[in-house]
């Protein structure tokens, strides 16, 4: 090869990146597990708060939840029975036989009064007054006689021995003179619930995507971080109605009311868990889509990590031959002059 031969670049070859050390990989996996576990704990708390937020996000919502339980068939019957029995205990010797003789009819009459819109409005107004007083720490007295007299009037229509407006009620008023920080926290329940949900979801997604290198394990990590809390919440929601059965109640009517309330709370938790599971499926679908797009432009190395495809080597190019007019040899350039 002469000095005039063109230089040809050597073919380009793919150089695999240097894999991280085993120690660094172990530390990364430990931190990934810790962060994913922390995200799961956040999501359990977030799911619980989301369920409570659906039931008591505002004073009106909380009161509507209580009234809905009280107006359910089993709940209203339990409350009506409790009210009739309590009024019968508080009644004098002349009125008590009437309560014993017409107990079932009195319970039915009280249930009908509970469904009256005017009674609902009175009860809701009293509950709102009590809620605001506890929230602000005000000392007030709530007169319960307007509500109680509606029930006793219905009882009086069944048996005249029961006074329509009894004057010897043992609990005609309720005094509110305490401050409850839990009520004030309920005002911030919506912000707290959505904040924990967002932090838990984003943390689980980022950790699974950036700290888990294997593409299959990314999906598994995300499914475990969000799916396991969702399944736990689903189990709690389904079994919530049976929790009062494990508790001993002195009054069976109180147990019935607690069971109805637990059933409503369980439904809220179940709906929250189903929403979390739906979000999990959406995120898994996005992960699989992004992994598929990334795999189409990469290769799988023996350690399971996707790496970019190597650039194919350039084919060597043959030197371009010089033009005939430019070919000059050393002899033709140094010819001696012609002799005379």
C-alpha cells in the first residue's frame, strides 16, 4: 500500500455498558423494597381516609350518613324500639302499662314519624348545631323536646294514657361544652385523603420505574405496591359488616344500629378498593406499553436489562481511482531534454 492510499476507518463495534457492582445492586434493591413498602402503607391509610371522606367529608355529609343509617329498615326499627323502651322506663305508673300493652304498635308509629320530612329537618338541624358547637368549642344547650313531642304525639294517638307532651322527661335537653379536635380534622379530611393517595401512587410508580431495572420486575413491583393494599382494603370492606358481631353489646338494638353503620362504612371501603385496583390495572398497562416500545428498540442482555441496539459497523469503502489525466509517474515528470 502506497502513501497515497486512502485511510479506512475501522468498523464500529458495540461496547456493552459496565454492569454495576453487586454491592450497589443489593443496596438499590433494599431501598426499592423499603420505598415500595412505605408507599403501600401510605395507600392503606389513604384508602381508609378516602372511605371516611365519602361518608363524612363535611358536616352535612356526616349527618346524612347517620340519618341514612337511622332511616334504613333495620336501623329505624332498632332506634324506634330503643326510644319506646326508654320512654316506657321513664314513664310513670299510670302510663307504663300502655307501653307494655301496645309496644309493637308504638314502635311502628315511631318508625313512621322518623320518615316524616319535618322530623328529619328538626333532627338534622339539631345535629348540625351540635357539630358546629363541638367544632368551635361553644357551650350550648340543645332542646330535644320539639323532636321528642313528635314521637309522643304519635304514641298518644295509639293510647291516650301516653301524654302527647310529657312534662317529666328525664333528658329534655343536651349540653354541649367540649371541644373535639377530631371534628376539626374532619374538615381537612378531603385534602388529607387525596394528598396521601397522590403521594402513595406517585411514589410507587416512580420507584418501580426507576429503581427496578428488570422490565418484568417493574410490573411486579408496581402490582404489589398498589395491588396488595387494594386487596387488603377490599377484604376489610367485605368483612366490615361482621365486625359488630364480634363485639358484645348489652343492648341488641344498639348492635343492630352498629351493624348497619359498619355495613355502610364497609361499602365505602370496598368502593375505594375497587377504584385503587382499577388504577393499578391502568398503571400496569402503561408500564407494559412503555416496556414494549422500549424493547422494540433494545436488546435483552444476559442480566435481563434492556440496552440500546448496537450501531451496525460501516462497510469499508474501496478507494476512488484517480482520473487518467491526474496519473503522473516519476519517470514522466523527470524526462531528459532531447539531444541535438
